[in-house]
C-alpha cells in the first residue's frame, strides 16, 4: 500500500546577533517552543553551513521499506526505547528516511564508518537524548562485528562500546548541562556557569566530539536540576534561563577554543531535538505518520543562543541541524511504550500511564541523525 509522503515548505529565517542579544535579556520572553504546536517548525541556519555542499537540514521524509537499518532486538538498547518489545502495535515509524532537497544522505554503511574511525575515538556528550543517539550508533555498527570482538566498558560518567578489531571506541559522556553541577552549602545544588574542567578533562584526546545541551536548561520549578547559579564567588538565585544558557555555552566555547586542535579533533554540536509535549505529554500518543506540513516557522530560543555562541568561536565547530527535520516526527516517540504495558492498559490510555514525547523509539529517528553524522565525517 502506498504511503503518504510529507512535504516540506520552508524559507530561511535570519536573526542578527544584535537582535538575539536583545531577546536574551528580556525576562518577559515566553519560551513558546517548550509547548511546541504540531504546526511549528524549527529552522536552524549557521554561517558555517557553507563548508558543506549540501544543506542536509532542508528536505522531506520518504517512506522506505528497506528500513530499519538494524534488528530491533539489538542488545544495546535501553528498555525505554524498545517500543516494539514494549507493545507498540505499529512499526512504520522505523521506515522513514530523510531526503534533503538537491542531494542524498548516503545509507549508513557500518564497515565504511568503522573504517573511517579505525584507531579513533568518537564521543557523544550530553543528555539522555544524546544517550538515545549513542545507542542508535552502537546498534548501527555492532551487527558487522563478530561476537567476542566487541564490548562495553564504564568509566565514571562515561561508557564506551569497543570494536576491537578496528581499535575504535564509540563513547557516551553524561553532561546534560556541559558545565559543572555540584552540591554546595546545606546540600544545595549549584550550577557553576563558569566551571567545566571536571567534565571537559574527559574530552581531551578524543578524535570526534559530538555535543548537545538544551533541554535541561529550560527546566524550572520542581523540575529544575539546581537550586541556584554561581559565577566566580557570586551566588545568583534568579536568572533568565536563556541568559544562563548563553553563559554556560560560552564557558564551553572558551574551553574548546583554548584546548582543542582542529587538526586533531572534529567537533560537532547537534541542535536540539524537538519535543511534542503539549496536552501533558499526550500530543504524540497514537501518532502513526510524520506531520505533513507546517503553517509557520518557529525558531526555538536555545537554537538562537547556540548559533550566536558558535559564530563567535575560533574553533570550527559544525552545527548539525536536526531540529527542523525532527519536528515532523511526532510519530517517533515512545509515548506510553517506554515500558511494557498490558493489552488492558492499551485500551485505557491515561490510566496509570505517562507518555514520553521527548525521547525516540529505536530503531527510529536518531538512526537518521547518525546517517547524517557519518556523511559529515
């Protein structure tokens, strides 16, 4: 049966650094992207996009029966993303590939990827959605490696998949805010906006670094991960979250500029993954197809902040724009299938269940991010 093909219409949205700076200091700004309407689309542009001949970020989703790229029973997947095992009745979300306008993203080739990464380390740094992407990348390559020639090791906040015959490691490092979050007086949680070395010391010597950081910066109230900010010896109890994000990203940018050599290390920053969290997380429940079109374009404020910081850096960081393409994929989240549920529970959605519209089922959308990443390497 023929499958519908979503169509994308888009235009470029330009924001000067002056305009962005003005928006950052306005405490009345509404972070409307946190409650993104299904019609919203997030468009990311960077001056560094001229490095590449093709803009992978603009295109459409195309149904392809030859997907997924690996067995859904991949042993390296977390329970929360194994939606088929957890009872999700449909599987079409596994079969969509991204087709940029004017070019193609090559199909992921595990042996070719491992060949490019021979005797190298690639590390994905960020939050649980970056962990989502790490699991995808491990599953994309592990099938071509013989049993006994692959393993996973753990070292503090990091974990690494080793392809022994290639002397390659694919690593994940937990740092959702990039800068340091520590316990202070009276057991208070302190976010140090100008401190990063406790995390960054793990990033030295890595050949390919892929960063993300956005979602945790937007948490507020009871969901916030810190009680107050610190800069130097100054305690700050109240700050516009996007001002704080700008300060934290600037600390990261200074560290990259001062400590990494572009002849030795490639650095990517993956743009934020959209959430479809309206209606208390039920906006993605029972969605079976990508969104086909958008009525208007909306740029998430964290993306604007990220662009401004990257444009001021000396080190050539490549902004991997997945925000627009991923905004179409309301169908790709675990929703209630983040854990195994019974048939009875399926018949009564909302009864004793919560819906995850932030992370992604695997196989699924992050596989396409990794196809893009492989093409960019």
